[in-house]
C-alpha cells in the first residue's frame, strides 16, 4: 500500500529525507479544533467505572491510599471523575500523550498541496506500507507506519469512558467530519507516550 505526506520545503520537513524520521504530533497541533475532542456519556461512563472495581483500586494505588481510605473516598473519587469527564481533563489524561502521524492516500489533491505543502511550494513523499493484518499487534508500528483510515461521519460518537478495544480507539482518533473527507487521511498512532521526530528504520521511500 502507498501513503503520502505533504510538506513545506523546510529544514524540519527535509529530515524525512536526510534522517529518515517522521514527526508524530499532539492532537492539539491539528488545524481541526474538533479533532480528538471526544464527548462522553457521563452516566454510562460512571456506571461502567462502578462495574470495574479494579479501576478504582488502581486509582487508589496511584494516590497512595490504603484499602480503607479507598473505600471511604470512593464517592469522592466518583464525583471527581464526573467533573473531569465534563471538563475534558479525563480526555486529556487518556489521549494527551499519544503521538499521531497524519498521512494521505491521495498525493495529487490540490487542496492538500495548498494546505500542507505551503501553497504548492513544498513536496510530497511516498511511502510503501506493509498493511498485513498481523502488524496490528507489533510494537514498532511507528517504524512501519502501520495505521488506519480515518472515517468521515456527520454523527460523531458519544463515548463511554473506560471501554476497551479497537472501537474505543477508533471513536477517539479516527473519526472526523465529512468536510475533511478530501484528505483521505491515514493515521499512525504511537502509544509510546511520545511526540516529536521518530526514526523510520523499516519504511521504504519510493519517490519525493
């Protein structure tokens, strides 16, 4: 599979060619202010968390509470979680350190050249990606640029906090408004709690 990165002609961008590195960004750097801005179903989220005593146990451990203190402060902890869900603090704690690399499957879209390649003065790099299903479970998805297609929908998901599985990841990181569908975006997610330039030791450049 071929994916592409549109870039301005700058020293940082040219590091892809000179150093074999790619930038993984924090979601707050994106030009869509709604990107990764999840909405939680508060009541369902609290009900789910109540069904998972192990989560409260882990929270108590991190707060260095004794078992007795965890029991006595459980209601207080529930109220704190509800406040953090409403304020966005919970969301930021969950996704704030995930690095995201945004690519496209369309190298010749005129809007992409305008928006990301500095008004057609930049360049596009093409990558070969091995999109074999087994790569989902590999630890070096950053090196392989193994990712997922963004889905475009008018109905943005309402999330239940704490739920696991790929659907939870998709709802947070891979859902955008149809207004952005021209980007045909493909995203690589780094769960290594790092943003910045990461080495692409196993990705092959075909042309720039």
